[in-house]
C-alpha cells in the first residue's frame, strides 16, 4: 500500500489557524474586559468631577428638570452632556450676551472657575459656543452595547430605573450594575418601571394607596397594575433580538 503524505500547503493551514485563534482569543478577552470593567458595572462608581455639580441641589432642592441639562434625552440615543453655555445661564457672571440676561449666581466661587474659564474662552472667540467642561462619565456602557435613551424615555421608563434618585445625590454615583442581566430582567418584566412618559423625570413619583394614579378614568393603587396599563397602551413588546443592543 502506497504511503500517503499531506502536501506542504497543509502546514500553512495550521499556522494560519493558530494565528486566527490568537487574534480572536485576544479580541474576545478584550471585549470581556470592557464588559466587566469596574467603570461600567461596579455599583458605587463615583468619579471626581472637574466641577462639583450637586444634583441634590439642582434636581432636588431647586427642582430643575433633568431635561434642562440633558436636553436630547427625548430625541436622541445619548442624553447629552450639557455645554458650558447651559451652566452660563445661571453662572454667567458679568458676561454680556446680546438679547439675553444671564443670572449671576456665585460669580466668584473658586469651584466654578472651569465654567468661567470655558465661557471666557468662547467670548474671546467672538461669541462662539463654549465647549463643555470635561465631565467624566459615571454611567459608561461598553462600546459594543447600543443603548438608546429616547426609546426608553418615550416608553415611560423613568430616569430613576437606571440612575436612581439622583436628586438626593450630592455627587452622582452608579447605583445599578447596568449589566446584561440587569437589562434583560427589565425587558422580561418591564411593568415595575413603566409610567406616563410625561412623568419620567418626576423622580419622586410613586403609585400606592396613598398616592393613587388616575389615567383615562381608571384608578391605580399599585405599580404592577399601573405599569401593565402603560405596557398595553404604549404597545410595548418585551421581546427584543440581540441586534437591538449589539449592532
């Protein structure tokens, strides 16, 4: 019987396969690293910001609506980091803007120096819009995860569901893991998180016998019944494909 020998080009397949295994192994290891990175999933993550902005004061005491600063949250995937011009509406100091009167709140505070500097730089550029202060993300999803804020806000999912009671936080910290399990648990049972879309930024909102909600003549005293009503009314289908978040 004649002896069979593999041709030499077969050796190349082995080395190419080995190289591919190393490359793809490194890719998946890198993806896993970012998926479980502390900045993305660790509850309690609270980076030090360049300006100590107090949500407790602005959203809590002053009752400022979340959308005043995060003004794209209803129409875009990102909630938007507010430009310094937004801060300047209240902390503009003595800057003069044609046709507008800026409030002068704590004009000499050293904590607001980055804001004033950004405003002055824009002023020197002949009125160009100032860039944002270099805020550090608190809730930072991995790049391979697509999350659309507007899709959730317009379906009655409150800011509280993912960000917690930011109106009670002196410094914002991460209170939910934002892991894949966290998202899937909500999609599989969304009723605890649903409400009238016009009330998503009401951070004190609750449904109980002491705080009943009346919608279209119906009275609700539990979140389960209230959420189920909005789930049906808004036509929410909890079944989503993998490509919804991983595109």
